């Protein structure tokens, strides 16, 4: 780990293993907030959260209903893949959506990136851009967006299963 330019601390895999947290399969709720209070930049990975069997189903139902009634999101901690993650729990349909959150130190200050002053756009150019936006205005439909790389991999696998030759395209 480089802690100063040119100065490193060497950490072995065994030392890293020693700091891993065991998974307790529980979520520690620390507070409740309005969903609008969480800037979208902090939202990371979503997961559906459901009770395992009959264990905890009543507590799950009670906390879910109370959060929905009050319009609140729970913030807590959960261990996933030997790493503690901050998470948000929110009512979703008849269940709860757990979304891992990025921590403050994982987010760069906008001033580090957007430190340049932008030129003021001319009125005609702004009108053209607005017209393009109007022409392409639509409702969000996630089914319209696919992972083209994954589609290409599936196609490659299908061809190989059939015994067809796979030809690389030029970059």
C-alpha cells in the first residue's frame, strides 16, 4: 500500500485474511432516514432481501411495514464476502431492497474533477441541443438496454456448442 509517493507498506495475503470479518447473516440497523436524503452517488449494488424460512419473518414484516408507513429507509451494516458494507434497506413491493452504499471516502469531491469553468453556450447551439433532447425524450424502459458484451458471449458459446468455427473480427 502506497501511503506516500514512493513509500509502501507491504501486506501479505495472510495478514489480509486476519482482518476479514466473519459473516453473521444479520444486518445491524443504525438509523432511519428519508430516502431523498441519500445522494444517488452513494448507491451501489441492489439485492432483494427476504427472510430465510420462518426465522425472522415476523420481524421482517413489522420493520418493512413501519418503514413503508413512515416513508423511511434503514441504514445499517452487513458483512458480505468477508467485508463489512454500509447498506440501505427500503420497502419494495412486498419485500425489502437492500442496497449497498459507498462510503464518503470512496467518493471524489466534484471540485477534483469539475474544476474548470465551462463556456457559456450560445443560444442557437442550446436550442439545437434542446431540440435533440425533445426528439429523443422517452419513458425509462430497462428492457431496451442490454449488455451487448454478454449477448456476444452467449452467441459465441452457442456457436461453439454447435461446432461452428469462431472467427475473430478486426479490432
